[in-house]
C-alpha cells in the first residue's frame, strides 16, 4: 500500500486537531482511500507546549525546511494563518511541487489568484475546504456537487462570533459590549475582535464563495463591508414587530450580468431557514437553477470541525496522487480560461428594502417632514412605528419605518437631508431587509 507523507506547518488548536485525526483515525482513512496517510513532520516555533497528543518521536521541528522542499513530503498543510509568512511558505511549497492544504481565508482573499496560478504552473493541487464555514463541506459542494447548476445567489452566516452576539442580543435584550465580553470569556471571540465584528472575516470568505459561484477572480476589495457594532437592542425589538430577525449576512447575487457582493447586518423574515441559525453555528444558503434552494449548516469553527475539513482535503489530494491525477478539479470549479474579472455592482446601485430608525424630537411635524424628504427621493414607506412621547421640549422618540424596495443612492441622498434637520437628534440607523434570498 502506497505511503503519502504529510508535513504540517502550525501546531496550534487546528493543527492539533488535524494531528489527532490522522493518528487516531489512520486505519479508517486508509480503508477509504487505499493508501496510508503518514504524518511525517510538524513545524512550529513552539514544540515544547503539551497539546495533549502523543506524537511519534522525531515529528516535531522548528525548521521549516524539514517540511517545505523535503522530498519525502508529498502534501503540506498550512495552518499558521495571516498573510505572512503564510504566503511565502505556501508559494515555496507549490514551487517545490508539493500540493498544499490551507484553512487560511485571509490569505486566499488577498493572494489566492496568484497562489492558484503557481499551483497550476507547477502541476500540483491547492485545496482550501476549511477556509470557509469550518467543517461544512461548502467548497466541495460548490466545486463538484453543483457543477450541473447555474448558481444565482449565495447567502450565508459565516462568522460564529457575530452570530453568537446577535443571537444573544436578540434573545436577551443585552447590548453589544456586554455580549462581546461574554463571547470573549467563552472563547468565541478573540481579544481583538475587529476582523469578526467589523465583517472583515466574513468578507474574506464571501470573496472565495463569489468566485466559485460566478467564475470570477477573487476580488475581496469589491465587497461592500459593514459590521455589527452599531446595532442596538431596540432594533431587535422592532425587527420582531416586523416579523424579522437580524443576522450578519454575506450576500452574493448575479443579476443581469452584474454581481452584488456585500456583507452587512440584514433583517430577514423569521421563517427563512437562515433566520433559524443561532449561536456560533454557520450556514450557507444557495439558490441554483436546477437544484433550487439548499442549505448547508454546521459548525463554522472549532478544533475538530475545522480539522475535519482539512483532513477531507488531504484525502482528496492523496487520492489524486494515488491515481497520478493531480489537477483533476479546477481551483475555482471553472476551467482556468473561464475565470474572468467580475462586473460588480457598486453598493450605491443596489436596490433593497430598508429598516430606518430615526431618533427625533417629539414634535408634531416629525413624521410628515421625514416622509416628505423620503418621497421627494422616490422612497415609498411600507409601514411606520412611532413610540410614545417623552417629557420636555428636548425629549426624543424613535420613529421606525420599513420602506418598499428603493435604490441605495436615493436612500442615502434622503438621509443626508433628514439627518441635518433640527428635529433629528442623532444619525439614522439603517438596516437592509432581504425578503427574496
């Protein structure tokens, strides 16, 4: 039976999970693939901390050259994260004709196009299942299972930290800072949660899914990104009155040859499948012409869930090696010659329904003045909720509106005027509403 040797770079939480699966499930993997996956080397700066896994002698090393360029190692796993030195290590491995498995969504969002080109030039594979939605096999689904479909849209909850925060805010009425602190204490959020709560992590993942769906080069910079920091408990209460829930959604649509790719807090109908995904779980909702709507749900992060996806990629590449058939599946599903720059629609040109929450002085003219400016800009109001009045001339009230579908640039033009009115106490809160995902 053929031995296929593995070199692992990065022995943190996910790396330890991968080592655990490879060592403890060695026989089951071999029975499935007809070859032996042998964990040959693990390179990390720290090889003294106990990860709770008993490794064979001689596997651990601080010397990266014992992995990259080592003629005994067939597949390299990169699990150190970030841009550098990850990019350099992956590029070196590919140029040494070693196939690579990575879970690094940030790396692929920024350097994916060039790394895929390097893999192609050197006749090796670069697999990346764990880069999006953790253990959910969404990359394999889009690259292989849905090849008979034209994908019309991909929408997803792709960040467990944000989903946990929004779930707790909605269920318990807690404010953002309180729930974030709890998430950090539970290990769901990093000490510096910026990439998560500002939507950047989600946008990295959406850049990859957009390319897989629509045959475009990966272009993270074309994605409009908003985070969840400005959402208040009161917004969840109003959402419930409208029959909606608030989620941080990654949305990619192909309409009339134009691609919309955006990440932002979104109100979705409470009966929609994505509205039922709570806590730290992830989900991807795909609408395709032949299959129709489908949902892929599971753990989007964590030691063993992510390690499961990494090992799945290892086995796929090992099967390719076993059959002398590397490069069997194109990197982004479509043939390389068909990958083109995307024709992206700017956020100002999209059309959506909107939830608007105005903080206004308790004056009799408030509603008519706001409605008049919206109407002058072609924005039609679907419903209105106005809270009871406060006390005193400076008391403020919440005026909440749900609009019919309108163009973003028209809404922004209206809000620029409304927010300058003397009756408006603070900038208007805007949340897009999606009813036709």
